[in-house]
């Protein structure tokens, strides 16, 4: 898979410590974050799409 776009995000100190611990256990943190975002979008996509479609202007 060729990644072509980048997005900068910020983490709290606690989140960075947690990601560091995962990395110490041999987890690929970048892949872990991508997978977490993908799962969250799949889970919430129906409600996200629903909210967008509800905004209908009468004119």
C-alpha cells in the first residue's frame, strides 16, 4: 500500500507514554494508529453520513 497523504496530529503526554509502551512490546505504532482510525470510521460511518444528509435547506 502506497501512502501519499500526511496529516499531523498531537498527542497528550499520557497518550505518548502509552504509545511508547506499545512500541516497547514490539507493536508497530504507525500501523496501530492507522488501524484504530480505520475501525473508528467503519464503526461510526453510518451516523456521520446520516448527520450530513439531514442538513437539507428548503431553498
